[in-house]
C-alpha cells in the first residue's frame, strides 16, 4: 500500500472494522486482544449493537488517502462479487438449459415407450386372434376327420 501524506515513502497497513468501517493502525491491531482478524485487511472489533468508541478508531476519516484506499477496496470487493454473481448466473443458465434438454429427452423416451406399448398390445391382440383362428381350424379339422 502507499504511504500516508506525512510519510509518503513509508508503507503502512490499515485495518477496517466490517461492522461500521472503524479504522485501526497495524500496530494497534497487534496489541489489542479484543479484535478478531478476518480475511485481508478486515477486522471485527465489536458486535454491531455495541458501537462503542475504541482506541485508534476514526469514525470520520479525514485523510483522503485512507478514504481512497477504503473506497478502492470496497469497489474491488463489489467487482469480485459482481463477477462471481455473473459466473453463477451463467452456470445457472447452463444448468437450466441442460435440465430442459434432459426433460425433452425424457419426454421423447416416454412417447417412444407409449408407442412401443401400443405396438406390443396390438401385436399381442393379433397373435391371440391368429391362435384362436388356428385353434378353431384344428377343431374344424378334427370334426371332419
């Protein structure tokens, strides 16, 4: 990260509370035990309901560099979330298309199965009719003999 205005060449790190954007110096993070370190430069220093003043917390950030850093980090996180949302949306659309295709295939299989059942029943009926005719022919022949 860039330095602050008074020490432009000296790097520094700030940590921001996710509950109300309170800002902590890195050195304060190391000595305060009530802070919960999160991913990146995020901390949780209190519950949202507590909102009490803590050491080294600036509720109004007057330093423009700090404002810019927080704004850039916030915009970066938003961009990441939007990209992730787009990927999920695309994946969801792909899965929906795949599901629709599977539904169509399943419907085709059902139609084919009904056709085969109808054909089976028709063939069975024809065979039963032929068997009945043959049996009748056999009975007729026996009577003639």
